[in-house]
C-alpha cells in the first residue's frame, strides 16, 4: 500500500512541476514579447531621430551647395565682364592672336562640317585620358595632337 501512495504522490508532484514549468514558460514568453516591443519602440525612436538628423544635414549641405553655385556663377560673370571691358585678347601679341583666331576658325569649321580634326585641347585631353597617356596634363594642344597621332 505504501508503494501505491508513494506513486500517487510522485504523480501529483510531477503534475505540479509540469504546471509550474508551463506557468514559468508563459511568463518568460510574455516578458520576451514585452522586451521585444520595448526594443522595437526604442529602435523606432532612434530611427526617427537619425532620419531627422540626416534630413537636417542634407538640408544644410544643399544650402551650402546652392551658395557655392551662386558664388561661382557670379565669379564667372564678373570675369566675363572684366575680359570684355579690358579686351584682354586685344592686348596679346599679334602672333598669339593670330594663332587663337586660326584655332577658333578651325574648330568652328570642324563643328560645321562634323569632321574629326582639328580638335580642341579639351577634346584631345579627354582622348589622352582614355588612352592613359603619361604627362598629358602638362601638354599643350599641339603636343597632345602629336602624341595621339592626330596631326
């Protein structure tokens, strides 16, 4: 008889332990859910703050870029006006003026006809850059043309 009573008591204890474990498991799950919810809310707040900060930074960067662009435009206009007023090309040596005129006429001709040559220094420099020509930044238009085999 004692064995039966012992078995019954063991079963009761086992049931109670299972019940207790289930309760603990539910409590842990609820606690984890609460913690996750709290973390999510915190992350959302952090994300909002970061987004707001990034927007402010972008806004100030855009304003800075706008100011820089305006200043550059104003400087270009001033330089153009000064060049017109001082007639800087007219004060250059005759040989240089003639060369500039010939080069400008050649470029205009090329643009009208769509021919491949002669090219401006900027165009030749771009080709030299693509071909990775060493010393290209120190070369003039004629030197670039010669190095590229354009003339």
